[in-house]
C-alpha cells in the first residue's frame, strides 16, 4: 500500500497545444499500478487541454471549478462533481470558463502513454 500527499508529486507542464494546464501523475507503473494511471490536472482560468484524440478512453471526475468539454462534436458544460467519459478515438478538449482553477482526476489505461 502507498499513501502520500498529492502535492508531493511534481506538477508537469501538459503536452503541446495546451494553455495553463499542468498534470501530476499520481498513480503509475512506478509505484505498482499495472493497468491504469491516475492523473490530477490543474487548469488555470482561460486554460485548455489540446484538441486531440487517441485510442484509449478517459475517465474524468471534476473536483473543482467549471468549464466546457468538447467531445463527439458537442460542447457541454461541466462543474465540480461531474463525471465525464470520453470514448477511445473521440476528438476532445477541456476548457476552463470560470474564474477559479479547475481540478480534475483523469484515469487512463496503459495502452498508449507512459
């Protein structure tokens, strides 16, 4: 078992095409997770993730803040407490439309990255 404060995990600048977005890889292969990774994203006001797609799904839980997600050709609002599922290969992007930092957990399988 591992227990640690999320702030002890270094925040990294998110991939190219993002604005005001950082990621902390909380649970990874390096600590024994074999199938899924858990990441914490922090998105500044007016920030966004890159518009992209990939062959794995996203499972997202919004912890704080509000914004919009573009996925499947639709744009929908989200707020703290919302759960978002983005299927594999669906073009998607998250945007912070509020005045506070958006924090969300995102779980992905180990089929692609890292």
